[in-house]
């Protein structure tokens, strides 16, 4: 089982965020240029912002799943 699985799709104005993260690690780092979507990715994983579609699973718990209509409040 992956500790983190995040398949996030979010469109904001002219910017489109498409992220796929699969990790067994206790910690991961997200690197990128200014405006590349690092903060938006973390906000989606934390539940502060809902993706337009995708799935986020952390330690076996589903935080978001657009197909199954799972989107609990933080």
C-alpha cells in the first residue's frame, strides 16, 4: 500500500494542474519553479482546496475521490 497516492486535476483560469504522486516514503519533497503548482498541490492534499477531479489517498484513507463523490471537509 502506498503511503501517498495523489492524482490531482485542477483548472484555475489559464493554468491547469495535473499531478500524479505515488510514494511509500515517510516524507517527500516537491520542487518546482514559482507558479508551478506546489502550493496548490499541497492545499489539495490537505483538503483546503478541492481538485476538479482525481483521487487522494493518504495511509489508506481516502481524502478525495471525484468518481466516488468523496470530499470530506477538513
